């Protein structure tokens, strides 16, 4: 028995010695390869150093207690982060003006329900009854997953997943102080594009037309920790084709980006500090447009002391086909010099291929007054806006052969003006 135990102990001892020698040889082999590589790298590097001095390689300099660069999250630069924010913002601006991806050739507006109260056309909950039109597959998007794949250029997968779960995607929310400690959403409050019964629908009914001017945005990193960054972006706003005589509001955004992509963001609208111009102290707010050396004014009638005018010429707006005038507005128009042959006009927009811009034709005209003197006003009641595209206005002459055309619309830029006047004289086409 003792002989058996002695043999077993001898075998175990031999195995342990063999394992130890093998491990030592492996360590010496690995150390030799590493040292040879480092010495070769150092020798090559030394050839380029003055006096033949050597510089330790990055591997030799590295503190072994520190993480390697492969283990550390990438800290994106402000230029990288701001480029992503701008690219995402321009995507939504393209949606708004229906350019590129959302060209009107990719949108079917023929089925939209202009009378949402009539559920025999489409149910009230259907996108076609809520200001949406169909987005055709020719846009490149057949479903939300297609759109999510595209938006993943700018947004995190978590953001995309939230949109798919919600049934649609929309731009970052922007809010405005309505009263003390009370805010309302200006835009971004819902889905811009949503899926319903396997089809995509895109929102096309706009009530707030000022858009962020991303080319003029400024960006500041507020926080940055590893792969997470918070960026404050300040963006002035603009209205396409509209050049006001006052400062437009500014949006201050706060974006959180993960791995260089937007995970969430919200904006706050800030009104300019300078008040709007008005031509009379008793008028609370108003907008003026210029023609020659004179000005044309438009106000919401309830904001004006009507009794202070020398005379009022009244007309009722005929209304937009299919829209009730029950909640229509009353406006007041005046001029700083005498104008003549003033008429209310109904206009239709067409695309002017030659000028490459919107053109207008007059489809109907209603005489208001032969003369409008300074100090007099015109009241137009039951006016209804049909969106950002004007469909009515006024025309007048200042001298024989000198006729002007101004379109009327709600001022959707959220300025202090209720209405605006757009000089479309140069855009008028033969009817």
C-alpha cells in the first residue's frame, strides 16, 4: 500500500513540475514577442529622432490603470453634434415647405376631409379628418419602419422605437408662455407623419407658419459625460417668402444626444423685446405693408376704437367654399394716403413655371368703395383663413394704370399681429 501511495504522489509531483515549466516557457515566449515588437518599433522610431534618441511608444507610455481608448465612449465635438441637430431640423423644414422628400407629387390630398364634422366622409378620428393627407410610397417611405430607418441618421434607436410605438413621428416640441406659469405648444405637439391601417399620412394643415432658421442657429454644449451630451441651440425664426418690418421670435432648444444622435429635445419660444409698430396710440396691435411711399394697415376690428375713424366702409366676406363663417373674424383696413377703386378679391394660387414661384389669378371681385381717404377704414367681416396659403385680398389704384394687389391672411408667425397683408402685385397672372 505504501508503495502505491508513493507512486501516486510521485506522479502528481511530476505533473505539477511539468505544468509549471510549461507556464514559464509560455510567459517567456509571450514576453519575448512583446519585447521584440516594442524594441523594433522603438528602433524604427529612433531613426527619425535627433541624436539617435528614442521615444517610448504609446504602449509603453500608457498607464496600465487607465482604460484603453477602445473602452472609452466617444466624446463628440460641438461641430458633430450641431451638424446632427441642423440636419434633423432641415428634414422637418423640408416637410413643412413640401420640398424634396415631401414634394407634392408624393402627397395625395384628394381624399382629405374638409368637413370633419361629417363622418360619412371619414370618421373624426381618421387622419384625413384631422388635417392629414396620404403620403405615397413614391416618397420612399411605405411604412413607419422605412421612415424610422431614415430618421435613425439623426435620432437614437430609442427615439425611433418610441415613435413606432406611438404610431408616428414628429419634430421636437416647441412651447410658448401663454400666461404666468402656463405654456402652450406652438408646433411639434403631435405626429407629423403617422401610420393608420397600414398607410402613411402626413400633416399638411398649418396654423403656425414661422419656422426655425437652422442656418443661423448657434449651439453650446451645456453638459457632456462620456457618450451623452446636452446642447442648447438658439434659432431665429422666419416665414418663407415673408419679410416683416419687425424682429421675429427666437426658439431656445435643449437637446440631449446619445452617441451623437438626438434622444429628446424641447424648445421654448421667446418673443422679441421690441414692441410692434402701430400708427395710432389707441390701436393695440397691427400690421402695415408698404406701397410706393405710403402704408397700408390691417387690424383685428375688436382691437381698434372704431368710433375714432372719420368713416367706415363695410363689406361681408363671401367665405371659403366648404368652411362655415360662423366663427369668422372681422378685420379693419386703412391707408396713409388716398387709394381708389378698392375691391375685395377672391384669388386662386397657381404655380408660375416661368418665374418659378407661386402665382395668383382673380376668380371673383366685390367693390367696396371708390375712394378710401386717410382716417377712414374698411371693415371686412366673416373672414376665415384656409391655412398659410392666402385665398383672398384687396386690390386698389393710386393713379390711373397703377393697380396694387395685396393678399390677406392670418399672421401664423405668432407675432403680435392678428392679420398680415402680402404684396402679390408682381405675382398676379392673367385670369
